[in-house]
């Protein structure tokens, strides 16, 4: 399945976009501001993953109409607002892939298009040593026929859930397979296991791991878009405590690595948050060739 635009794809809207949620503009709001503009950030069908307080961009297509994926890696420091090319040899030539942080040390790139075919292999950047490693398949590995425009959701430091398009003859299926990808960083190995359940056939979608409320809380993985369905689809259930990697000591739950205090302070400054604002949280999102900062705040005189 390939997404097609009814008209030309939307262009980058400009230097600033501001949105205020229901409840009024007087007390709280979301503010968007570009925080970086750099030719190194301009790419498509790449991955962007937070690791050790920096965002790593891997591969992708660097120009319109390009077919050969890039093998470069770019690190963006949100505190300093600078993007630099990572001088690490052996980077995978990939586009339409996905990536996940593992063990606070490795950036694992899963699947994607290598310029000639769809692959399901795993390559990892060792952030401590600054080198790329090609991990090997472990005994019992049952890989997909090839992956592109899929999602790879981190469940723990040793387990990922892969959902989305497969290559080869399986693209003719009317359903999509789900895979659990087990990683062994010490042995530099990976192992795919196909799950018994299926989803709608989709690619170019998004995945979100959310906590389920109620008397028996847990987690569920939702898939959004990538097919003709307008409804999100559940791609996995986990009972309370199974997703241990996301439980913090204070009892709070997070689904992505939070920015540190320095980065959050920088985001507040970039977004022009009023002095004394409470409840500030920050995230970074790529908008075309620019990196934008989203900050939520509540005025100190509001409840």
C-alpha cells in the first residue's frame, strides 16, 4: 500500500504555529517554535530516536526524487540547538526503517529499504564506542520477508514489537503480521518470532503504547493510520507490570525517554513560556527541515 496525496503534499507552513486547546487562551496553551534549521536535518523516511539526551537521525532520503537511502547519522543536541554529523563508520544505508534505544547505550535500526531490497536485519550504533555494529540472527530466528514503513515499539531493553509492511509475496496479504523482536546486546544478536494474531495490512502508520485504565490496568499497543481504516487498531495487550521498562521510581509512567532539565529549560525559552509558568513539559518534533519545540504550560495564577 502506498499513500497518495489528492493534491501536492503540504509545504512547511512557516516559522511559527500556535494552537490553544479547548478551555481558552487565557490560562494555558501549546506553543510551537522552530528551534533549529540545518541542512543536516532535511530528509525523509528516516528515523529519529532519543538516546542519552540527544536525538539521532539515521539514514533516509536526502533529496526529492532520491531513491538511494543515506547511510549518515546526525545527532541533535536540544540543549545547545546544534546538529552534528556523527563520524561513525559502517552506518547502515537505510530508509523507511524504524529505530529504538536499547540499554541506554545502543541505537538499534530495524529493517527498512537498503537501496535494492527490503531487509529485516538489525544494525546498532554503540553510543559509548561511537561505532556501528551489524548484529547477527540468533538460532530459531523467523524473520519477516523484509520490512519497510513499519513501526518498532520498545517494550523493554530486550524486546520490541514490530508491526507493518512486509516485502516479497506477503505484500499481497489482506492482513499484517506482528513480530516480537528479542535482542541480546551482550551477544549482539536478534531473534524474530511471529505472533499468532494479525492486524490490517498497513504501512506508513504510527504506533503508540498506552496505559489502559480501569480496575485491571495494563498497557496496549495501538496502530494509527497506514490503511483505509479510520479507527486505531489494538496490536497487543499486556497486564499490569509487564511493561517494566516504562515504570519510574515515583510510580509515574512514561512512554518515551523524557528530556532532561536543561533541555526542558531550553524548550521553555525557545517557546517563550511566561515567567512563573507551572507544569511545563516539552517535546521536539520535526517539521520538514526544521526541528520544532512543543511546550505546554499553565499560568501560575491558574488552578
